[in-house]
């Protein structure tokens, strides 16, 4: 199967080949033709499955045949739960618009940045990627109009509902045309998603990419069971002894993320924390530095469990366990992506053993425990 056979234009295929993308992922194979046939879509697939390109490519195919609308009217709206995902999706649109020289304009809008600067660049816009709150602000200020929308995408719908965007989404859907193409994507299919499907989608094509046990094959997992007070020294020992160059560390709170990053810095390890209390500008700069390999360690909360996409991220470390097994899966899913292997290391104290067994049951995978006596931690 090739992108050409799916109906993607030669110019876009050339751009994909420039990025060494030649073979469609399973979700792309099924979603792209369905979107090009103007069907509503319910796509269920885990993060890292190639979902974003599955809708970006056919949307660009659709728009290249259209005239750009005036008077702050947009043709495509993509709604996402986080700032990081908004920026990431927008960057994919921008990349392929630029590489194919399409006369299209895309923009990401979200809170935490100046709304005035966003309002100034809303004219002649074809694609808007937005978080719901900021979108409603822009609508109230008449900075954007939704009456001419042709395609609406809800990406990571399960996350949108989890973080409480239901009311905002209801307000937005009350203002958009009934005649439109709806594309709904989620990592999971639950009662909330099924309720949303019934309200939004018309005779949708349902595409579910099953998560097989083998989906963890590219991720080498290990667990260190160690006293809580020794987690810090062990973390530093692992980073130094394995000469880790690009490490994403997850903690359970903003305060802990700051403390872990500060302790790493004091021990000569280049590290920064990134979380919701950082300004959007700071978060963007830190993500860019980390992706480009200019920052060795990034410490975060579950904010980035689905908000960062690095194809070849080599290491993920769970300094603390998340409450939800699903969040654990999203965390380690930052590595072992796009055919690249990765390593996920988890540090647990004895009291967390029972909770980790619940996570193992959800993964359907038993993770190797590494006994640790702490003899190598004296100078860590």
C-alpha cells in the first residue's frame, strides 16, 4: 500500500518522502480514503499510531481545491485538549503547506499567550487548531467566524472529555453549520465517546486500530524497587552511568517536577522542568530545545504524556507512578515510536508494588524487577 494508492497527490507524497515517510500506518490506510470520500470518521487508535497525518493529508487535499474565505471565516477547525498538542498539530499542517507551496494559512490558538497577537493574524485563515477555551474567547470578540466551516476535527476526544471541556464544546457546536464533515479521534472508546459520537457524527465510518500486546515490543521496560529517599540518587546514577542523552522524566506533581530538575542541575546534569505553571513561551522553548537535543533531561507531569511527539526518544523514566494505568501507558508510549526502540524505566517504593501490578494487568505484560542494593549510590 502506498500514499498514492490512497489518493494523496504527488506533491504531498514527495514531501512525505523528503521526511522518509513512504509507507502508510494502518490507521492512515483506513482513514485517508474515508475522509477523501467525505465520510464522518470515528477513529480509535493509541497515541503514536500516525493519527495526525491521517487527517492532515486529506484535509490539505480538500483545501487545495478551494478558495480561501474572507472576513475571518475558516474552513477547517481542529480542537485539541492541550497547548502542546495544538502547536504540534499546527506544525504538521505548516510543514506540508510549506513543502508543497500551497496557498493556505494555518494557525494554533490557546491560552497562556496574548490573545491580541492571535487576533491580528486571523485574516485569510483556512485552518484553525484551537483549545476550546481560547476559541470561545476569539468567537466572543468576533475575531473568528465558524458559519462557513466544512470540516471539524476533535483530536484526543477522550482527553478533552476527561479534562472537562464538555460545556465549551457544546457552546462551540451550537455555532457551527449542521452540514459539515466530522472527524473524531480518541485513544479509547468509552461511554462518553459513544455519547459524543451519537450527537456529532452522521453514519460514521468506525476505524479501530487494535492495541496488541506486541505494541510494547519496541519498549524495553524495567522496574527498580527502592526506598523513596533513594529514588533521587538512583535516578542520577542511571542517567550518568548509562550516559543518557535525551531523557523524559515523569513525576506526579508540579512541585516534585521542579525539585527533581533542581537536584539534577545541582549534580551537573542539564535538566529543566516543564508544566502548567510555566509560561507558554517558556514551554515552547523548552520543548524545542529538548526535541533538538540541546537539553539533556526534561522533567514533567502527565501534561506531556500525550503532548510531545519525538520519533526516536530513547528514554522515559517514571520517577513516580500516575494514578491511572492508562496514563502510565501514555507516558511510556513517548518512546518506542515509529519503528524506533526505546527504554522505559520505572522507580517504585515498596508501597507502590500493588499499584504497579494493576498497571501490569492493564498492559497485559509483566515487567522485569531489577534488585538494587544501593551500593553504587554513594557518589550519585
